[in-house]
C-alpha cells in the first residue's frame, strides 16, 4: 500500500454535486456545502415539521463543532418563490467543503496506507472522550439493559422492514447471540460506568465522514437527532469506525485502529466487548441500509446483507467461553492449556497453581504427598475447585473467556462448572487430553521440579478410578504440540473463518 501524502497541491475548482442520505440532501457548490434535512418520520427520528428540522440543524452545528469547529460554519435558510408570506424558511446547515480525495473511505479503497491517519483519529477520539460530558443521564445509556434495549429496538425495526418477506438471513442467530452475551455481563457494564468509560461521544463515526487534511483529521457528521444514542461507551464509539473499515475491506486497519484507541484511552476492555460493539454497529448500519433499500437506493440491500454477515461473525467471536482442559498427570493438559490460552488471548487458571496459592506456598515449591494426602485430600481438592470456579465466574461476568487447567475427573465438579457457565452466559467447552500409558509414564519420569507434584504412582492410582467423560472433546497430545492445539482450536472455534480475527490488547496498554 502507498502511504498517504499530506503535502499541499494545486486543485481545480470542485464541481457542483448533490448527495442524498436517508435523512438529508447535501448540495455541494464552490467551497461550501448546504445540508437540508428530509421531511421524514423514520420512527427513531421525526423531521416532518420545519421547527423539528431547524432544531436538528442547530443541534448538528453545535455538536459537530466539538470535533471540527472550522468546518461547521453555521445555520442558513432558504425560501422558495411559492412560499406564503410569514411562512417559516427552510433551515440548512452551512459547512466548509472538504476535499473528496482526502476522505478516509476513499484512501482505504485506493489502497493507500492509512496507519498514520488512523493513529491521529484514534488519538483525537480518545482525547475527546477524556474530556467529554458525563453524568447520570449519560451513564444510564451505558448500562447493560440500555444496550439490550437498543439491540431490541433495532431487531424490531429490521423485522418491520422485512414484513414483505425480506428478513435478513442470520437475524435469528444474531438475536440469540446478542442476548446471550448481555445476559451474564451486568458486572462488566457496571464496571465500565464506574471507570467513566460512558461519554457523550460522536455516535456515528464512519470513514466517509473523516477527512485527512495536512493539519490533521476532520471528523464530521456526529449523531444529533437523539442524545441518548450519542451517550455511549467510548469503545462503542470507536467500534463504529472499526466496523466501517472492515466493511471497506480493511480488517487489518480496523484492528489497528481499535488497538490504537485502546492504547490512547488506556482502556482495559476485554476483546469480547470490542467484538460485541463492532457487531452492534454493523447491525445498526445494516438497518440503515435496509431503510435506504426501501427508499430505492441502488445496492443498499446487498450492503445490508454484507453488514448482517459482519455482525454475525463478530457476535460468534464475542461469545464468552469457559474451556475446561482436563486429563490425568502426564497427559499434556497443562502444556495444551497454556498454548490454547495464548493463541486465543484469554485468561488461564491452573488448579495446581491455585492449590499452592491457597496453601500459602510458592507455586514451584514441592508439596508432594501420597495419593489423597497432604494438599491433595478431598477437602483440599474441593476447596481448590471452588476457588477456581469462583475466579472463573468473576472473569466470565466481566467478558473474559477463561481456560481452566485441572484434572476434571469428578463429574460433580464438571457439573459445577456448567452451572457457572450458565449463570454467566458463557459457552462451556470440555477438552480431555489423553496419551498412551507409556508416553505418560515417560513424561512423568523425566519431568523436573515444577508446579505439579504428581508422579507415576499418583497417575496410576488416578487412572484406575478415572470415570468416562463423554461430553468432552478428546485431544491426543502424544504428537507435536501444534497438532493438539489445532484440534483444540477446531473445537473452540468450529466455524473457523466464520468468526472474526482475535482482537488483542496493545502491548503498551493495560490488561
């Protein structure tokens, strides 16, 4: 990709043009843009009166000056020759015209390298979020229930638009996955409010409305028709542009932008929330495209289908998962657990480490004892598993997927894990590691001091009483580690490319 060049250049006078959106008509002439609101009632906005359109224009100028004060020049009006004396003039927004070839969307489509631009936009957005208005009214829109209500409103609107039989494929799965994510995540959204992450933001951040000028980006066209829809989590605000970059065919740019926003805002959000917000924004945009399709806009219906597909990919990936990795000593479960957690970018909890933490001894210090003795009595084991699931529940409720490394040979403890998953709206996956007995024995004979204290005798005693685990996916770990990881990933992410790439927090940021 070629880097974007910000140098000065001579430009011919721009041609006059007209552009239409689902809510407005824009007239481009000379170095000015005049934006007129359509007299439409779309349910979520009503511009059918002159007074409503004037209020919307005034609000648009005031709000957008927060991001681009030199672009939004003020309010204008016009009156047709047939207007009656004393009738209200039609209001319009007067703007400075931006160079079309500096639109971020155009640069992306042209294959220009835009990392520098995205870094500047992320920094600008994070800076605004740091100083943006906050308060009780803003916080109320950041709750789990408020987001759920917005999802439900969009579901209802899309179904109403599809009463002619054109309900998008995948809508039912989107509804199910969005609701499942939210049901166990109240703690996460409460924490976001406590951290001051919910702000009066932009609300409609699209690449089409970002202009990359010599002296920095100009971010235009924030959402003005409903304050509540602009009161959002800062990550939700950033996710709109990330979604749009993906829509334009630039998923790497999307992930880069979110990583930079996370870095500049110091946001510790779990990647599952990044995906959920990208999915939400994609679905909102799919709804808009459906509205445009009903208004006769060419290509809008196809665009809506693509956006629904994007929402579905990210919702599948946002699913919070509790993965149990079990097996006898020497089965390779701890090695697989670590590799799987690293590949997925999720939290790993180990029963061996936690058992010693509860006992107040270093993880590497030996606590070897006979079978069922010392730290390995049933009482100690019950305490260890209870603490393991308690910590997992706290993480899951905050949107963090977890891998639990333990033996998991007791069915009652597996049932307890299932209850935790159900309570936190998480998917439960079980992986059972196994190897031939001689491989396990050889591993235990040659294993040096470490977190696990089990030797060949303990392993043999456990193998004699190990019950079946029919619901677990068997993973043979006797071969190369990568083969076992591939098998495990196929179980964790069965759709493969039907899910979105893994988002990772930036190394320089918290988390």
